[in-house]
């Protein structure tokens, strides 16, 4: 059990994740948007600032799966982002839900008395059945994966006056921002009410959605701490700054007169709203006197969309790509009980590390009947490790066809191999030295053949392991 810190007090965990937020979007990495709260968190005396934090996938749903399971998303057939036409919600089904056979963090923490909640973007399955969805699991909502309380959207959603067009006499709430047409009614919040079951939110969400998410967080914290006095795991997946991003007037005014386009003003204003929400989370934890023993994370699900004002700080690639710009994102961990001084680290960390790290901290046995791709970073949190000494691996665009065209990558403490596959074999591959060529500009495979071949073999062994997992239709798709 948890020892070495407060023996009688289990640590709390809050995991905040932005959407499509680039490595170069945050102020402390030189981004143009004002992010004083994230900058303060990065510079805080009890923060681990991760220069090499990676999302487990280059798009939304895959990374969200890795956060909760500690496993690569391809092992359970979440090949890419789940369906979402952004036209009429509940029309296009999500055919790649998180299978109930996957073991998640809330399920592992529940026997220790933890309360778990998620507020924001789910994107791991339909919360209500949709015709034409997954044949076995046409519903996969947070309550099926261990969350005690949840209020979520199924996928991306406008981050200002969300669902403003969904109710009579509320279209006046719809701001256009830099868009030429008003939003359709799509992707509204769904809540689980124990008395009536699943219900859509009966009113528009006015104002900045990032702040609404923190309002829900505050209500849950008040109930969990003051009424039930239980440890908690809270997952806060913000909608910002995924399209459709629109800033509210107060945040627009921050960027007026600075020679920005309306698109940039909406983008930066949405970032500032989320940043203020992060500041509120930190302040609320202090108000409830739980900040000392709360492990607070901030990161993003992938890099920025190429067509957006998002920035990668010169990293190659964008969202949907396995180059650094698509998967290297901001990463911060604040935990005063464990982290005793501000540390800036080049230790590679990936979103799938969260589950094994919590298992290590709490002496919970990891699931032994399936491969776990993440590793515990507890030694890093203790200040006892400078190197990962294991690799991080990705594969994307497989789409249930390991003989098709897709790309994969493997990265260790220094080197990275990026490979393109066709007909089950490597079609092309390059080797990059990330310590000396972070922009992945120069292929050094010819000069380092032993490193190159060793990483390619490791990537191929892992690919075959993932293929084996995905062929298990019971775990992956629920099909016999």
C-alpha cells in the first residue's frame, strides 16, 4: 500500500488534457497566447516540467484510450478518431468504442476507495445507442469504465456557448467568431442521473466551456471531500482548442489591436480561457487543502491542426502525424508531497505511463493478462531517474488492416525511427537523433546502421504483438 509519504492518506489525481494544443502554443514555450497560469505551474517549486511529453496517438480517441488503459490504442481497435460529422449529433455512430473488457484507472482505484469523475470530452464511444454502431458494444460511456460521476460530450464541441442552437429561443446565444455560419445543434452534454438514467443537459452551456468544466469539477470536489471524504481521480478533458474554437468577448478583448486575424484571436482567446480554468483548478485544490497531496497533470491529446494558428515550435509534423509535431505536446506534473523542487526534464514520458505509474505508487498489480505499453515514472517523480531506458512506440492509420498502408514510430532516450508500412512490411524508414536534431531534418540511418536495425526490429516485434492483441475479437471488438 501507499508508503513513504503520508501513509494514512492516499494521493489524489487530477488529469487535465487540452485538445489539439501544440507544443509551441503554451506561453512558457514561446506561444503568443497569454497563459500566466500554466506558466506559473511550469515554474512552480513542486513541478516536473517535461520537455519530452508525448501523446499516445496523433489524434483524439487513440490518446484518450492510452490515458485510461496504459495500452496502445491499436490493441483494442481504436484505430483513429471516432466518428463525428459535427452536423447533427447522434447520427454518425462511433464504431471504435473503448471495449468494456479493457481495464481502466478508475476500475483499478475503486477497491482502494477512490471516487472517479470525468467532465468534458469523452470521445471513446457513444453514450447512447446509435443505429449502425459497433455490433457488440454500441454504447461505451464512462460509467461502464469505472467512473462514479460524469457529464461528457461524445466528441469535439464548440468551446463557447456550447449547444446554443439546440433549444428554442436560444440561437441568439450563438456567436460566430471567425466562422461564416452559425453552429448546428450537435454534440451536447450527456449526464447520468441515477433516478432517470442517461439524459441530455436540459439547457445551453453559456460562456466558456473550459470554465463550465471547472464548475463541475468544483461541485464534485465539494461532495467528495466535505461529504464523503474520499480520495479522488478526476479527469478533465477540455474541448479547447479543437475546432470549432470561439473566444468570448472578455478574452477577445485581450488580443484586439495586436494585428491578429479573427481566427488567431479566437484561437488565442480560447487558450487563455482554458489557462484561466487551469488556474482555477489549482486555486480550488488549495482552497480545499488538498493541493499538497494531489498529483496534478496538464497535457494535450496531440499536436495542433495544420490549418489552425497552432504552433509546434519548429517541430516537424502536425496532428495526424507521428513526427514530433504531431505527438510531442506540453507536459506538466505538480505534486508537492513528492516533487520537492522545480525540475525541467528531457526524460521521455507518454500518456500510457499514467496507469502503471499509479499502480506503482499505490502498490496495485497491473493487469497481467494483457500487454501494458506504458511504464511507471515513479523513479522520475522521486528524482532518481534521468533516462527512460525503454522505448515509446506508435502506429497510426492501421484501420483493421495490418497489411495496408500506415505509419509507425519508435523512440528511445535519444533516437527515433519513423517507418511507413505497406503489405505488412517496412516500405521506408528513417533514423533521427532527437537530442541533436529535434526537427527531424536529417536521416542518419546510413551512419548508424546498428542503432537503426535494432530499433526497427524492436518496432516490428511490437507491431506483431499489437497485431496479436487486435486479432482477439473478444477484447478488441466484442465479436465471436
